[in-house]
C-alpha cells in the first residue's frame, strides 16, 4: 500500500538514479520516520546514538582543534534526531544537520527548540559533494546513512577533505552481519517487525522492504574499514553494539605533519 502524498520539492540534486530514489523515498516517509524508529528499536537506537556521540570530540576545554567553538557535521541527519543528541552532549558546538531529503530536514527543523536553533543549522547537501570548505570541521557523525550512499569511497574522501587534521569521523551503522546468530536475527526481524511497523507508521511498505535489503546488500564492517583506510583515515576502530546488530566505527584524519625544526645559525 502506498500513500498518495504530494512529492516534496528537493533542494539538491542527487548524483545518480539510486540517489534520486533514496531521496524521494525518505522525503515520502519523513512524517512517520521517528515514530517507526522508536517502535522498531524499542528505544535501543537512543542508547546507541548516545554512546556513539559521547566521543565525537576529544575531551578538553573546547574540543575544537584550534581551541574555538567546535564545528560538527551530522551527515545524513534525517529528522535531526542525532543532531539534537550531539547538541545535548556538546552544547557549545556549532552543528550542521546535513541531508539531501528536503522532507526529512523539514520535519527535523520543525522539532527544534529555540535554544537548539541557535546552534543547529539544517542544510541540504549530498554526501558525495559536500558544500563545506577543506579542513573546516572538528567532527563528522553519520547514523544509518552510509549504507544508502551511491558511492561510499567517494563520500569517504569527501568526509576526509572537510575534516580538520586530527578530526574524527564517527559512523553508526547496520553493516552486513557475519555471525550466524546475528544474520538470523536480522533476517527474521527485517521480514516481520520492520516492514509491518514501518508501513503502519508511514504508509510506505516499499521503503521498509528496501531498508532491510540495503543492509543485506551493504558491506560488512571490515570492508568499510578498508575503504576508510584507503581514503587516508587512520586509527580506524570498530565497536560492536548489541551482539553486533549494529556497530560504531571511528576513524581520524591524520594530524598535519609537524613542521621540520630548523636550527638558526648562531
Ligand atoms: C536511515 S536515515 C538516517 C537518518 C538519521 N541519521 C537517523 O539516524 O535517524 C538515512 C538518511 O540519509 C539520507 N541520505 C541518504 N543518502 C544521502 C546522500 N547521498 N546525501 C545526503 N543524505 C543522504 C536520507 O535522506 C536519510 O535522511
């Protein structure tokens, strides 16, 4: 069953047909998306997000590489759920909630309190072509976005480009599971609870058939770590969550090479 909703006018062009389909799909389910998430995960996603967000920035007085106000991008931010979690954890940081779905961002913007609006800027963007200058950000966070991308290596290079030296990329994602028990759990859950609850909350069954398929078709976490390393990220670390149902991957842009010490002639 499909809902007859007026299509949302998108503000940025996706890079290819896959991107266009994903963009239209998320705009279509945007109104019921948060409720579906909460019911499907029974609140587990809240716990995962908090854990992933807690270490976005290094501990310290400001957390920004230059001692100023930290600049953080929540990429594929959707309805700004994680962006608001980041704001609660780092209230002094300037946050951009970036997504290419106008529908998702509009729902997210409507939830922001005035204090959140002071620090959070929703911005239309495609992850493959970020409208951000080089070496501008202290941290990038991305929850459940990477597996929807058309070209993961290209988007990974973009993330590296816009991070400051030493800045961290943190990804929370359902990677393709390897362990048999986790594979069985994913298969059962994704064919029962997920489509039924998703359809009830959004009226769009196709989207909740696509989402589990996108997990099965996606890479496992080791493949993703290889992509990060090949793009130039260092200190790539994986933290499995809830028996490997989801994972947090953290990686860092290398710090700038130290300037050679020159000795002045006496
Ligand atoms: C499963 S939702 C996750 C939303 C949010 N991060 C969360 O945890 O609830 C995936 C989001 O990624 C966005 N997205 C997918 N591909 C994208 C791309 N190429 N550029 C920007 N956003 C993208 C979608 O529009 C959608 O809002």
